DNA sequence: GGTTGTTCTTGTCCTATGGCAAGAAATGGC
DNA sequence: GCCATTTCTTGCCATAGGACAAGAACAACC
């Protein structure tokens, strides 16, 4: 199963429709450090990530980078608000590693979205799940300790450890890199022998 | 401008299409304490709120209620994941006051959604904005102090003060009601004479 | 392979918020 | 109006995580 097939899997998409969607994508390569989207730009496309790791972040009022998300393989690299509302992005999206991905531009997407019934159903399902995950994240910020959030993140995205510096992970968790360093030390020593 | 017209305003919706959408809703009344949706139920409709205030919440692992959102007038009362994915809801949605709202069931919605081009555009725009607001909330949990978050919430939804007990507001902000009580005291005294 | 910049760890002390408990105030039946 | 319940405030002490700074480890570049 390819990246695109796994991303677009949906019960209402017939094989030939899925094929049409897949064919609308164009393979693209990004190098570590490249930007998929910069704050202030209006997105004109989105990307399905086959290989690599990506980070999105915003700059807060005091100039500090706050990581808003990590995007892993078989996930979509997109600023929904910028792409669909045609407004300048408020976040930056940057490759943490070299990336292989599949690009589709807005116009092509729109045309497929409105001509293939199952595709707009897929789109709504994808948005629903994004909303759900984001809500889970908000709840986790409230109910879980920083250490629990760290462990959950690493469980879901172990590749982050290799490619993102502590400070990026820390701002995603809502703590300082100093604290994360201490949390990680406790975590390691509590695992000795396992 | 009625509640429904304000909620469904969209550049691609022609007046007669908007009218068809509006006509598909049925006025309903809820009493304070009533549930729009309970955890475990699968949503079969959503509601546009004309008058009143609503709270959504989940129960965490230790049995504590965590407020996940407040819904005010001219906003939509919905569990997106449950309604569109046809799965049991993980949250409870409850009226904090008597409410006047307009109900539309899933089947009717689906039919309009797929027959009126502008309506699915509207739906996607609504989802985009929901995602955006939720992301802003996550960022705010990281960059702002509890006191700043409280003040922002009250600015956006002053009616919450009258209708929600401290403990509901506190869990939404991610703090205890004790802390919120102290924060509010500081806030009041810092505003003496203004 | 040294130099420079970045990342990570660690120490010390500080602050925001939590936990718990008691009492005061408000609210809701009846 | 009275009682029971819930909500809100306050005090005391505990704790998680922050601020800052120094040094160690690592990486990158020439």
C-alpha cells in the first residue's frame, strides 16, 4: 500500500476514483531545513508525506518559536486555514529531515473534491479526525503531566527523538528544554533494566 | 439577521439556497441541565444556538469533569466526530441555561450538503475555522498564564460568568477552582476604579 | 583537528499552581 | 423562611516547572 492509498482510503471511494486522486499528485523532494510554507504566505497546495519528518511552528509575542505539531510519514502537510480560506498562513512548516512527498495544488484538489462525492466525504472525515486529535491534545495538556505527555508523544512518534532538538519538543509539550532534559533523565533511570 | 442566517453566511450560497438550508431546521427548546448529547450516544443531529449557553465536557481517568468548550449564541452545538463518523460520542454536551435552538438531522444535512455546492464549501470553511480556533487554544495553553487565559475567555464569552460555576471554568482553563478564585481576586483588585 | 556555534545537562533559587481543609456565601427545594 | 447542597474564598504548605547561568557534549565548517 502506497502512502497516497493509505492516506485516501475511504469506503465511499471507488478504485478508479482513488486512482484519479492519486494521479493528481506530483512527487516532490524537500531537503532538511526547507520550508513547505512560511508565515505570511498563502498556501496553494498541500503534501502527503511518504518519507521524513516535518514540524510546524508559530512565533509567539516574545519572539519564541512554539512547535504546534509534528507530521510523520503517511500524514498530510497542510495549513488548513490558509489553503481553504485563501488567507496568509500564521504558521511555518519546515522539514526536519530530507522528505519525499506528493504535492497536489488547490485548484486540482477543488476540482476533484467537487466532482467525486466520496472525496468530499473523505475530506470531511479527515477534518473530523484532525479536530478530534487536536481536542485530545488540549485535554491532555490539562489532565496529564509534562512527563506523561512526553512519553505519549515519543510512543506515537519515536522518530522525533532522532531528528528534533529538545527545545522543539519542549515547546510542543508546553515546557522548557531544561525541564524536558530533567524529565527525560527520570524517564531513562526509571527504565533501567527493562 | 437571524441566528441561522448569521451562522450560514457564505459567499457561495445563493439566497434561495440559504433559504432551503434555513427551512430544513426545526426550532427546539432545551431546559437548563438538559443534555444535547451524552457520552456513548451517537449524534444524529446538530443544533444552531439562538439563545442560551452550553457546555461540553469529558470525564477524565480519575472521574473528574473536564470542560472542553463553551458554546454561545449564534454558534453550533455539535460533536463533529460522532455525527460525521457515526460513532459514539466521547463527550457530553449540556445546557447551562434554558436554550432556544434550531435542530437539523444528519440525513437532511447530508442531502443538502451534497446537493448544494456552496453548502459543502461552507462546511469546510466552518471546519477550518474550528480547527484554527482549537489550535489557537492549544497555543494559548502554552504561551499564556492562567490569568491571561481567564481574562481572554471572559472577554469573548462574558455570559459564562453568570451561568457557569467556577469549577467548570477552571477545568476549561486547566487549573483548579481554588486557583481561579485567587486569580479572579487579583483581577478584580487590579481593576479597582476602572 | 581546532574553532565556533548549538544542544543538552545540571545546579541554585523562584514562582505559579495544586492539595487539602475550613468556613462563608449563595442557591435550590419544599 | 429553613435546611441541605453547592459554590466560592481563604489559609497553609507542597510540588512542578521556570529562570538563569555554567559547563559538557556534540556537530559543523574550514
